[in-house]
C-alpha cells in the first residue's frame, strides 16, 4: 500500500469514527473534523507554502461584518472592530496567532499558539521583524483578495515602517488551499458522493413525472435535500436544464418536462469547507422507447473516451500549462479534433473537443492551478500532488453519420456566460454533462453512474 493510500485510508477511518455522534452532536462532529483538517494544513502545508513564496509573515485583516474569504478555513471565531490572523514563519513550523478574534470554536480547536488583542498588532509585528508580509490582495483569485481598500490603509498605518513590506499573497494562498492533506481528500470524497446521489435521484422517476414536473420542481427538490442534510449549494440555485439542437431551452424554470427531453443538472454540494462542481444528464423516454437515441448515446460515449484520456494523462507538472499540453497531445493522438469553444467542424466523422478542467475543492471553482482556458494566470501555477481537478470538456459529434450541418455537443463544464450565449450559425448542438474529480494520490473518480431504467427515464 502506498504512503498516500495509507493516509487516505486512515483519514476515512477517522472520519467514520468522528461521524458517529450522539443525539444532537452532528454539529460537534463536523467542527472536530474541521479542527483536524486545520491542524494538518497548518502543520504539513503552511510552512512549505510560506517558504516557497518567500513569505516571513501572513496577515489576514477582518472587521465585524467584513470577514475574509479565508475565515472558515482559518478557524472562524468572533470578530470585533478590527481583528487579525497572523502567521509567522519559524523554520519547519509556523507560529499561529489570533489578535482580536476568538471564541469557543476557534480557541477550543487547539490550532493557535497565541490569542491576544487587536491593539497588540504593531508591537507583535515589530518584535518578529519580517522582511516580506503577505496580505490577501489578488488580481486573479477572488478568494485571495479579501483585503478591502479601507483595511489596507488601516493596516499600513498600524504597521508603520513595516507597511512598506506588504506583498500580494495570491500565489501563496493558491498553494496553501490547493495542496491537500488526507483529511481534506476524505471530506471532499464525501461531498462528491452527496452530489452524485442527490443528482441521480433528481433525474429519476422518484422526482420526475413527465408532463407534470417542472424544471424548478426538480431544483427545489434538490435544495430541500440539502436543507434536510445540513449541506450547502456551490452555485446558489441548482441549474436544471432542458437542452437540444438549438442549445439550452430553459433553466430551473416553470417549463414542464416532457418525453423526449434531454435534461442536465449543473450544480455542487457544500459539505464542511468543501464544494463540488458536478453535472449529470438524463433522457426522458418516449412511450415504447427503451434507450436514448443513437445520436445522443454516441455523443455521450465519445465524451467518455475523451474523459478517460484526460484521467489517465493529467499528471503533476511544473505548470498546469505543461500538463494541459501533454493532455492535448494524447487527446489528438486518440483521434479527436481540438477546436475553439463553440466552433465545431462540419465533418460528421470527427469528434471535436474543447477542454476546461479547473481547480475545485473549497469553492465550486477552486483556488488552485487550473488547466482551463478561462483561468490563464493559474495555467502558470505548479500542478502538485494532492491537487483536486474537475475534469470538464465539450465533445461535439454529429447526431447522424449522414448529416453535415449539425453536431451534438457533449457538455462537460459550465461555460462562461458570454460563451454560453454564443451560437455558431447552421450548427445546432445538444449539451450533455458529467463530472469527475481527480486527486493525484490516490485518485478519487466520480464517473457517470447509470440510473436503472424505468418506464419513463433513461440515463445514457
């Protein structure tokens, strides 16, 4: 058994033990798991991330009503007028201090070395004399851009001469968040399982009655499932689509689901501090049908082939761009055609492909290195072991081998709004979807599972 496999198994066993609370103790069990995750992150990831990014200190500034996006990850706690998390590099270990922030949840977690008042900040920093102080200012990652303009001016004033030593912590935050410990991967696997199970029930006869159920009925049913289980949504209202040759017809609206509709769910589950990005599809059988039409099934099958190439090819690399280049070489070698988004060829014998695999984990679209064209800055980040990647793609195929004017697009990621609105003339498409996530060691793969056929529903 490899070292990573051992640690993952250990984390899963601990999770199972922690997740057996007494009556009314689910909240405590989840809090204890987050404490375990923070302890592992602070011990195993934080020192190297600060060293790699040449940071001597990291200061997170908060005010009551203005919490940093990292607040959950760093331990939460009650924030008064001004408050600071301060992390100071000390060789193999990082000193963790909380100034002006406290309370049971934070203090009893046991991951901080020192609790003090906000008024101590100036002397606290001067005593440690850091050369480079990272703050959460970022151009590309919103989750690393939590320092407001007012808070920045306040911090500069409080630090005096040390205010000139402030630098952006954007790359560091990406490294810290995206480098996973075993307990994180175990928690994310649970979030993925919640996502799969709820989505596949949503696209079944348990929830959908053709000619009766609306798209918003399905979306609200999903939200009720989250409410009952104490989970959150990655992207607000789940997107329940009807799609077809002209693209998306309706989304989470009062449109009634009919036989012959092609449905897609694009959504994610929030569990602990982890959020998934998952898609599922279904075809509503006509009376007398026992399986999806050949064109739709072919689009699905071709996309799975592309996905399998991606899963076997994406590996750690010095940059995400290098990993993406190798992946494209493998996809083209397998006979697929690389295209720009929504610009499929007219050759019915060719499957056209667009890739969009992105970081996932603490948000539906995560902090870390990305292989997606819409995250150009993070294409330059190192793709490390422990990174979680949402494997997403488009695969355009012809619905009919004899047709030359249209292609079906097998949808594997949520397109940017501007891209989703565009349409190529004389090229109709149907968007289908799936999701999987890779953890480098070991892999956690969630593949499109088949829902048992019934009288009215079939999932290719």
